[in-house]
């Protein structure tokens, strides 16, 4: 049967290599995410926008890949529209909407409308694909128990509420059946009253109760930025907390979402992502590429600078092999690399070895900084300098007085960091004996 008859377009000959590279880069994430629980949260602006259809398509795709999905939606602009149509004024106190009985009716109408729209979008399957006729069920229910916020600063918030409890067992049961669970920003109390909830707080409470692997917020900005507008692609919970307090420049969504991201991360949610909804495919690009497109918040840094371990051998080989092939690094025999693994320090980023360096002592006074390598995609992150400083620290601890390096292409980088050019004759005698005259590496030294 041809690819065309199966509904799959085969890549053109010129695109085949790119396709294979892309597929190999994505496949590990597909395997990693299968069976994991993701909570995806988005406000009413994302549903009212032009990309709601493609967002629903991508959500269905994630479900088809075996990811257990809980969706949490808001309806802020839709509620505002309902209030305007009924001639009612929108009132806020702090981060909550003051919700009297008339406003609550508008909330119920707006949330119900958005819920039905989402249900319709998510019921379309995956059109124009081999899964066009597959059924992906969307399930709602009374999974949220709410309580009144009460009186804040003397203001009676009336039907504005907060999450009291999430029925995690009920949600897990539905996810176990392969259903997508769709939650709204409405909750009911044990006495049967309805309350208007903040969507981001529902998402936070759900992710924590479910011990979710990921919580993803779709926002009105690409992600968190610094004061100059530069994207911050990674934040620890501590850094995100600090940013949420001082970041007057952040968008309205970010000001609401970041505190929830911080609390969720500290409560054990594996990763909290903040991405934009104004570009097509941001959800897939964030989840299925190493660099992502938004901001990820984690309890601890994704970056680890540490001593190498025997189980790092595969990652080290993948890192240094391309640079051995282009002549930047001298090839090391793999069995020798395994025996000398204790000499290496590595930088690990989100589980991937992205940098390495080794320390080889020669006598008591001199040592070589060898095999300093950083993955091309991570060279702008300063990992090379971090590794150099770690090797220098290890050398000082061992009583080494000077460090030398042999390089063919990065001499200026080392000179800028305190090394100076020397002659081959100044190398330790043992190193001079194995010096490769054909490579003509420059000798650089630095006193410690």
C-alpha cells in the first residue's frame, strides 16, 4: 500500500534527511510522555482567538500519543461580554471578581458557552489523518469542590470562590479510561452553591492534587521576560517568585500565572510551562523540542554541574564524537574513556550531557585541562567557563600550581580567561613525549 493511500505524505528526497533527524529528535519525548499526566490551562482569550481550532487539534494529538490530559479553561472575556449585554458593571477586588447573584448568572452562562465550544472543538478527532475516525472522549463532572473567598479588606466577595478540594481519584479513573477531562472555572460547595473560581488557581490545585508531571499555562505573552523584554526560558521556583513580585513589566496573564506556577512547583509538580497562545503550534514546540519556546519553572535548576559517573559514558561519547570527527578534539579510545571517567566533570541540562572537561595531573605541580567540549546549542549559556572554573577548583584542591591546555582552534578563548601561550618545551616531560607534531596544537598555561 502506498503512503498516499494511507493518507501520509512521504517526504521529498531532499527533505528525507531533515525528516529523519526531526523524527529521531521527537521520538524520545513521545516515549517519555506516554502515560504521563499533563494539566493544560488556558483563559477565555485563547478560545476566542483564531488559533482555537489548531489548539484543539494539538490537544487531540497529545491524547492520541497516550498522554493523560486534564484541561482547565477560563472565560474572562466571555463573562465581560455577558455583563455588558445585561448592563452590569464588572468589579474586581485584588485578583478576584466581585461576584454577586446577577454576576454569577453571567458567569454560569459564559462558562457554559465556552465549555460547549471546547467540547465541540475537541470532538472533531484528527481530520485529514489516519486517525480521522478515531474517538477521543471529553468528560466533565463535579470534580471541584469550592468554598467562598469571603470578605477581603472589608469587601464581601459573595460568590467569588476558591478551591476546597479536587476529586483526584475521580479524575484518575476517567484518565485511565483514555478520556480527556475538561474542567471549568466553576465549582460547587457541599451545600450546592456555585462559585466563580480563578482558572489559574483551579489548574494549580488540580496539578498538585494529581501530582501531575507537567502544568502548562497558555498566556498572552511568549513567556516570562526580563525588564528588557528578553525571554527567560528557564526559572527556578525561587527566581520565578522573585520575578512575580518585582516584574511590573509582565503581562496581565503572567502576573496571575507565575505565583501559581511557583506554588505548584514547590508542591511537587514536575515542570510548569508558560507559553503563548498567539502562535500556531507553540504547545507542540514547547513539549517536543529541547529548547522549547516559552518559560519552564522548576523547583530546582535544570542545570547540574557535577563529577562524571560511569553511566555518563554514552552521553559523553555523543557529545565529543562530532568534535573528534571535525578535528577539534583528539579521539579518545572508548575503553580508556571508561577507565578515566573519574577525571571528568560534566554539565547536565534536563537530563542531557551538554558539556564536559577533564583534569589530567602530571606530577605534583602541573595538570592538563583536557577535552573541554560544549554542545553547540548550549555554548551561549556559559557552560564552557563554568567547566573551566570547576577543573581549576579541582586542580587547586589537589595542590596543582599550574594548568595547561592544548588547542588548535580555541586559543583566544583561553587567553581571554587568563591563559598565556607557551612553547612545547615547557610541557611536562611525559606530555612532550606524546605531543602530536602534525596537529601543532598551541600550548597555553595558567598559574593557579
